[in-house]
C-alpha cells in the first residue's frame, strides 16, 4: 500500500464517498492511483471552481466529507472562491 491508497482509505473511513478533481502535471501519478485503486470514485471536471463547488455539494448532500483534488499553484488558487464559499456557509 502506498501513501495515496492510505489517504484514500482514511478519507473513506471518515465518510468520503467520492473524489472530484482535475488531473494536472505534477499530480498525474496521484490521479492514476486514484483511478486504478477504485477505492473512491473519481469525477473529473474542467474548471477548479467547479471541483470545489461539486465537493461542497457532495458533502452537503451526503452529510460527509467532500474531497477536491487539484494541482498546487494556479489550480489551488483558482479554488479559493469555492472553498471560501463552503467555509462561509
């Protein structure tokens, strides 16, 4: 078991039911393991704010953790609005 699988099992144990994300350069190995392991289903979207809003919606609907995975840098900065909105509510 590698660190990605350990993280996915921990997220699942704490109630996460799916991962929303956008595969990007340095995160491609992480996304490959998410897909291959099938521990949590991966839903890819085309814009980072959509990832954040989808994870927030899934958390609210399932009363559980919402998981968003994007690359750091521009990808993470592009999620600031959706994360702030989830936090504010």
